[in-house]
């Protein structure tokens, strides 16, 4: 059976995750524009270097 509360909770959690991701992407791009390399950004943020590189590519 359909559980409206569980559905709403899942949607909320997905939204929070998307918001966190957006914030992380913004930080990565600011760090890049400040002269940090993708490797430095990954080391400082704990985000996988391949993910950092993907975000940078998508932002171009």
C-alpha cells in the first residue's frame, strides 16, 4: 500500500541531498577559480578527484 508520509520523507531527503551537492559544486568551482587544482580541491574537500573533474567539466 502507498505510504504518503514515507513518500514525502523520501522526497524531502532527496531535496536535501541535491542542495548539499549544489553547495559542494559551488565550493569546488570557487576553489578552482582561486587557483586550486582539481587534486588540491579533492584533498581539501574529501570529494573524489574524478567527481571534482566531472563537476568542473560540466561547468565549462
